[in-house]
C-alpha cells in the first residue's frame, strides 16, 4: 500500500509536531555512518535490514523514519499494533509503510515465541 506522496505529507506533519515537542535529538555521527553502510550493503544485496527500536514510545520509529528520509535511505517498513489500524490514521500509516500485527495472539504459539524472543 506504500504511497510516496502520502509518506511525504505524513512525514512533514510528524516533523512539525516533533519540532514543537522536542528541542533537539542527538544522533551519534559514527553510528549513523555505520547505519548508512549497512543500509547500502543490504540494498545492494537485496536483503532486508531489520531495526528493533526499544519501543519506549511511538517516537522511536518516527525518528528512525525521519532519519532515514533525511539520509536518502529507503524508508523502513514498520510493524504497528492492530490497535493503530483505525479509520483515516490506519490508512495513512499503511500508505506510509506500516503493516499491522495483532496485539493479542492467544493460540498462536509461533507468533508468541517470536515476540517473546524479541
């Protein structure tokens, strides 16, 4: 469902909101350089680069996405809880690279094992 024009619009709005909420974000230049190298290698080899933010808040993956955008890297796809799949917001998120996963997984032992390992 990815649509670049929607992603740019959502990114603009998110960036404006974050600028009002935070005065600055610290980015370690050496770590960023390493991330760019890994991202370019993954793109060349046509393999996935998996990022696992701590998820202390929704800001984690928003910042990562904005950082990738400003570094001209392919934007990450983001796993979001199905509770975010609400009218309008869910559509905008899915057009911006979000895919939804269940927040409850009773009876699905494989899915439970994967998330528990994370």
